[in-house]
């Protein structure tokens, strides 16, 4: 937990630091709750979730007869923990199964760290003894294949690619055929880096899914969305757009060490119902960590 706390020093000093400072020595009254509401909304937790949190916090403070504003800080921490934790650790784990091909379709707009996250995932899985292969199916972004190839080389895993502008589904098809022959455990596909045309995006993902279902129906597949935590509300908008367009199973949240807020984690999971499963907390190849609700809350609260 200590390394995670160190890496999340920015959000801890930012919003959550301000939160603690705001509560110090304050009287528990309507003004305190209004100030708390404003700060929570600024943290990217969102209006609806903020109103719900503050209402539940007021009831809890009254029920437990809490006397100091410092106790409110601790109570808010426990309230957020209770909301996030569903006593089901599998919710925040990538759906990987032993003994079968696992296909991870990775989506996200350009610039969020999608290619980097794929490279880090490949390195993580390989270090755990898995046979990993990458598929460069984001064929419309200039240099996307070259960047993914560089990550494949760094991670020491094979990659399937085609020329720029090729049909993404055909590249995934080639990847599946190669995975079959090489006994691959995890096939990570770089896909759909655009949102400018939602219909085309959905058609592309549907076509890829049909290829997978036809060529390897027993494969275990998951669609994960990469978001940049530093973009705050922009990341939330992207999550809503992708969720409404495709079947998103999970989120990889990058650059979490660089945001002063961090509330986006709560909005994505509590308001949108999409589990965060991986978090980026640095630039090194091993700086993509499994997300855990309790560890995250403990790390950002001072």
C-alpha cells in the first residue's frame, strides 16, 4: 500500500488534502455541508453522487452522534469504501480464464495512453508466465502500428499487424488464427481509437466481435476502455459516449499519479457502473497496477 500512497501523492495533496484542511476545526453545520458539496463536485465525483454522499453523511453523523469535523473526514472515507466494495473481488479483476484463449479488446480515443497501457499489460501478463500476443487493429491512426510494435519488442511478445488503413476485423482474424497455432493465452487487440462517428465505431466493434464468435466462440473476451484521469470531466464524457456506443466491460485509468483530483474513479464506478480494473501510476513499464477499491481509498485519504 505504501508505494501506491507515494504514487498517488498528487490527488492526496490536491482534492483530498483540501478536503481535510477544509474540515479542520469547523463547526458541523449547514455551511460545512455546503462547502463539502462544492469541493466534492470540483473533485469530479459528480453532482448526483455528491448529493447522495452528503445526504448519507449527514444521516450517519446524526446517528453516530459525531462531534468533530475531523470525524466527518473519517466517516466520508468509510462511506466511500462501503459504496465501492461489493464483497466481490472479481468485479475489479480482468476476466481472464486459464486453459482458454482470452481476448482483450482495448478501446479509447487518441492520446489517453491506450497503446502504452497495452504494452504494459503485455509485460505484466508475460511476467506471470502467460503467452501473450498483440494485434494492431487500430489501423487508421498514423504510426499506431509502429508504436505498438515498439511496445511488443520491449515486452518481448509477438505482434500481428497489417498496412495502415486495413480492415481492423481482418487483422483481428489474422491474430486469432496465429493465436490458435501458437497456443496463446492472452490476445490483446488495439482497436477503435475514434469517437467522431459513433455508428462506424459500433459497426467496427460489432464486426470484430462477430469474427471472434465465428472463429473462436469458446474464447473469453473483454472490452476495456482506456481513460486519462488528468482530463477529469472529459474522461467521464468519453466513458458515457463509449458506454452508450459499445458494451464496455471495464476501464483502465491512466495517469492517476498526475491528477490533483481523483474523483473520476468514483464517478465511473458508482454513477456509471463500469468497474475500474487497472490504474496507471507512472511511466515505467511496470507502472500499471491492478486496481483495488480499499487500497485506492486508503491511499488517497491522508
